[in-house]
C-alpha cells in the first residue's frame, strides 16, 4: 500500500494519493498535502470552507457531494473552486479533505 | 455534411481533420495517453458547452442582449454501470457580461435547445463498418 509522509507522519494512501485510513485525517494532513497539490502557503478560509463542507457531507452521506451542491453550499462557482484547488474538486479538494476517491473521477 | 478524418498518430493520440482544421485528441497520462490534446470525453463536454453558448449568443444577438466575452466553465464526471463508462453529469456555469434581467429564462431555454444537447438526450444512430488496407 503506498504511503505519504507529511510533517513526519506517515499516512496510507491509494495509488492516486487518497487517504485510506479516513479516521487519521487531521488539519495538518490537509495543510501539508496542499503543498503537494500545488497550493502555496497556508490554506485560506475559503479552502477550509470547501474542505469542511466536504467532510461534513461525507460524514453524513458516505459519499462526496455533487459539484453543483458543493458550489451552492459554499457560494463558490466552478472557476473559484478550481482556482482554490487546481486539481479540481475531486482530485484536489476531496483528497485534501481526506475523503475516499470519488467514484466519478475522470 | 463534411467528412471528418481521424488518423492514429501515436499511442492513443489521434489527429482530427475537418474543413481544413486539424487538432489532436489524446488521453491524459493517468489514462495511458500522452496528453497531446483533450480527451474524447473532454471534447464531447466542450462541444455541448460550445453549442449551448452559440445558441445563447444567437438569442442575445436577436434580442439585443450583450454577450461578447461571455464565459462558460464546465466539468463532468464519469459513472460506470454494468461495465460501461459514460458521462453522468455535466455541470455548466455561464458567466454573462451583463445580467439578462427578465430575458434570463428565455436565454437559458435557448441554450437548452441546441444540436449537441438534443443529440445527447435522444442518442444518435451509430453505424460502423470496418475494413483493412
């Protein structure tokens, strides 16, 4: 099983880098992993709004929300989501949020 | 109807020629391509967006609404059912240069009645024959 080491801690991930042990997620994981996703500096309030919504939705429903739902609930349009997470809502935001890889990934 | 010629270039990359235009389609590297061009699914989604945009632009021209510089951002996700992958959802954001006001609903309807969308909703006949040189 592949693994990533972030801030001295090792996390098991799948071949696409998605966290396998979902209960091991923490804010530090998201912040450190952000660098790997090309996000520079500290995660902003906007980043956390997306991450927290994804985590909340996933904890309630067991899946990632549809992109339109994510846009409406966060108030960010597609362009803003991609500006915040260059890899996109699935490969970028969901990965940082510690969700399992969304099934609709291209 | 114009002839569209596709030619295998390398790996999964195909060149497409139609009416003097030439472009490449390929798969992303994570899908065993070399990313020399958009994927067929990218192009299909983009075609839908462009077709909708053109119809919206035509409507704007007709009723005198500003549309120059309009932007559309879209994403799609795939689903696999019974071993068959397809595009499940196409999510489109349309950004207009100015609020269309009361004509907004009609403008959206204009975008909904486009060739590509109508084709996707009904599904075309696809007739394939294969030969060897």
